[in-house]
């Protein structure tokens, strides 16, 4: 039956997640707020959102993040300290005197409550790894609430969960050993308690494996181990449910929120599509993803957006994230990804592209995701610094900035390894070089860090003194053709192809289905216990039961209602999403997209090097930023610095930018 704790968690802890999702859908653009991100109006930057703190050269912290971290610490402390302190207070209802405070009783009480605190942190880890986390964006801001920024909190709560649960286990195991009942209470064939404690130990082992393979250096060695061991989280929560009744209380709300995050992208973008995979060079593969006509009113994307893609011809199980390099107002009918050939997935991707005659493959797409922030357009000076494939992630930002900020000063710095790598992105560099956007002043810095002998032989400027003389493009405003529609009107027309009312209603009903089915089926599971008998299941010999009685006593009673909620919510959400997809239009022909030319030949490489003002040597970021700062001080205004690319380059740029009151740092990175 449903008791007080059920009602407490339903109304105080589970239901607010659903209300938060519903409020976001009603008061925003449904499940996709790309329209706001690519509009001409930028959100004024608040000082509280500006990054001020730089910790260990990898993570940056805003004031909101610091306050959020303090709240997380306090809540974790209260989960343990509250019950412990309450134990030593007089109970006015029973008039029981306070219990004496001893070290043993303090550790015992803290150890018991540490298990529930660990489940609370494990639940928070789910919330903090949601890709399109509108809840955290509302709390922390669009930039700091974005997926890759909040991952640090996911890591922290994951480790915290392991520490709490480990403390919980050690306290009990030591206590059992001191009382001489360790084997009785741990071996599953000796007692009821031993049966469920053994399951708890297995759950702890699953969590430990996840922790080991999530260590930064280990997961960088082999991402597949990290990915597959993280799937053990499902076994961990199942084992925790079976270990002790009530461990599911902190978990169900976040799990329903997580299910919503996994299903919502199906409303915005067609899940299964035919994509074109093209070899752009020996080091880069291009993927063109068409947007079905029926999804174009919900599949809008903004600078910085990314998606997960699974290509069965490459890997049946692996989903890989890639940044979108196209700009929505220029490419509303398809998305382009440029994938650097580095790991096993992209190596197989290149091989598939080389061997295919048509280049058309089935793929599953999960997205789109991103910060959807346009606060960077508020800066008077904007510096974009990309390393290698970072040029693709930064190009949409640059295009949008120069379009909506005609009075701004844009600087684009690209650091690339060698001439062949540069030729792989020649089309993007041409787009950057030929920007004609509202009369902005645009400076381009292109650097080759290797192959200097090749560069010297072909008149590439050497960087012996400073960072070279960048190409300065003073762009003039082009007069519109007679009868032409102004660009901002065509952009609005693209975004307003169809009413968003229907998509909002669809998103609302899917959210209602997920949270309604989850909470409703949990109540059904608690109300109807079938053949559960408290006397039979609570008997000392219950661990010896066989068949259906064993299942009801040791599995269904502990985990049945929670599993009803989780699987029922997932089924209801998927059913609504699939039904919605049936009413969408058929996909546009992908054959109309023209792939990039193959650029592996030396002649093309040479032409690219000659065509653009490459400088041999690494850029001196400190001097570039110092010059821009001096210019900003003379003319007024502040400076935004956005970086994307390899972690080493990002850290060095971050070191220069963070801490300077004139600079606001933006980071586009996959690494934590």
C-alpha cells in the first residue's frame, strides 16, 4: 500500500521534475530554443554569469556554479547529519529521552544514512548528465548550464556517491565482524539479510567498475571500456533497489527526467535517416544529414550545437558526438559534420567512405543539443581561436557574430598542424575569408605548426618575431538587389515555416505521458502486491523460498513498483514519440547534396597554402590578446574569447583569458 513516504517523495521530489519540464515547454520554444539563439537580439551578459575563477587549468567556474556546488555539499551533509543529530534529541511524540552520544553510535547512525545519501548523489549524477538540461540552464545560465560545463558536477556527484556507499558498506561490515555475524549477514545462503546484503555488494562492485574506468587518463586510453562499463549503472540501481526497500525513493524523479531527455530529441529530428558520407581528405570525413521537411520547424540548430550519431555500417553499438559546422540560416535543409580521423570509430568511418560507391548509409541521429546562448554577440571585440577541427565548431559562431554585430571587431585565429590538414578544411576557410556581413572589421590569422620546410619552399610567411601580419578584411555593406527580400526577413521566414503550437502541444503531451505513466504505475505497483505476504516473506527462512514466492518476496516487493515507473514511463514516451513521427513528412532526397572534393593530392594542398596567408609557427596568443585588449581600452568595449580544439590549446588560451576583467572566456570542448 501507499504510505507517507510514497506521498512525500511523489509530491515533493518526483512531481517537481515533471512540472519543471512542463513549464519549460509552455514558456519557451518547446523542446528546441535554437530560434532564440540565432536571433538578432542577444541577451545582456550578467556579471554573475561571467567566468571569474580558473581551477587547475581545465575547469572554469562562475559565481552561480560556486553557489550551486556549495548547495550540493550542504545537501549531502544534511542527508547524513540531519538523522544523526536527530537521534540525540528528545522525541516529543513518544517522550523518549535523547540517546547518549558515543563515537560508536555516531558512526553507526552516519553509516546507515550514508547509503541513502549515496543514492541521492547517484540520482543527482543522472540529472547532471542530461544533454539538453533546461533545468540547469535556468539555474546556472545558458552557457554554464550547458552539457559539457555541467559534466564536472556529474563527475563530482558520481565520486561522492561511491564514497558515501563505500562508507555505508564498511560501517556495516566492520560492525558485523565485531559482532561475529559477518558470514551470517553476508552470505546469501545463510539468512535473509545475507541474501540482500550480497546483492548490495554486487551493486557496489558495479559502481566501483564505473568509477575506475571513468578516471580521465583511463578513459582517454580506451573510450569503449568507459562507455560499456557505464552501462553497469542500470545493474547498480537494480541491485540497490533489491538491497534495501526505499533506495528507489531518491532515484525515480531523476530517472523520469532522464527518460524525458532521451525521448525529447525524437520530437525535433528524424531518428533514422539516410546520410551521405564523403572522404574530404585522408584526415577528415564529411557527413551530410538531411532534415526531413516535417521536422524543419523543430530541427532548427544554433552555433555550438552538436549531436550523437550511430552508423551501423561503422559500429552497431557506438554513438559518437560531433559538432555541427553549418549555419542554420544558410543551410536550413541539412546539417554537415566534419570528423577528424583519430580514434577507431573515425578510422572505420574513413574506410567505409573510401569503399562505398554511393556514400549513402543508414544512420541513427540523437540531437540536437547545445548551450543555445548568444551572449557572445554582446561583446564589442570577439576573438575566435580554433585548433585543427575546432575551425568547424567556431565557423557558425563567427558567421552569426558578424551578421548580428556589424559594429563589432572579429578576430579569427586558426592553428593547424600541416598543409594537408589545412586543405581538408579549405571550403570552410574560403567561407571565412569571403565573409560579407554588415560592414564588420574582420582579421584572419592562419598558422601552420608543422611541415615548415614545405611551407618555406612555397612562400609561407615565417613567424620569427611576433605573430605575423594578419589579413585584414574591411568589409563593405553590399547594396541589396532591386526587389530582393532583406536577409533578416528571409531568416525569419525560415524559422517560422510552420506554427510551433503543434510542436509545443506534442512535447507537452509526451512529458505528461512520461511523468504521468511513471508516477501512476508506481502507485499501481505499491497498491497491488499480488501474492505478497508479510508473514511469509518476513520469516527467518524466507531466503530458502523457491519459485514465485521467492520472486515476490525478494524481487517484486523491493523493485517492482520502481521498475513499473521506469519502464512504463519509457514505453509511454516512446509510444507518443513514434506516433508523432508517423505524421511527419518523408525525408528529402539526400542525393542533392554535393560532397566536398577529395583534397589528398599535393597540388590542391599547395594551392590552399598559396591562396591563404598562412604563417609558419604557433601563434603567440598572449600578444594577440594583449593587442586586442589595448585596442579595446582605446576604443572602449569588452572582449570575448572563444576557443575550440585540442585540450592543450584550450588550456593555454584559457590561462591567458581567465582572470582578466576585460575578457569573457567561452569554451567549446568535449573533454572534461
